[in-house]
C-alpha cells in the first residue's frame, strides 16, 4: 500500500494523492508543506514549488495549472 506522495508511485498519482490530502482553500506554500511532510519526491516538490503564489480554491484549480505547465503527460 502506498501513502500520499509515495516516491515509488508515478508522478501523476503522487500529485493526485497529495492534492486530495490538502484542506482547501490553500496557498502554494501550504500545498508544498503538506507534500514535504508526506514525503513527496523531489520531482513532485519541484512541480508544486513552481506553482504561482496564490490561493487555490480546490484540487481542480491546482491541477489546471499543473496540466498547463507540464502538459498532458500528467494524467490528472
């Protein structure tokens, strides 16, 4: 069984797991903090740290930006 942010999971699943664990609304720093505390991979932390500094209302608000920045390869 994997945990949120498990580095052995594909990156898109890591992202989905972490974003489901975030209490929204949340700002970028809070999302990164939750990911770091969950043991997220450096790759995932770098993706989340690249998000714009703003408040996010829900998971969809974050995944739209990640998808637009990193392309359709992330099947969120």
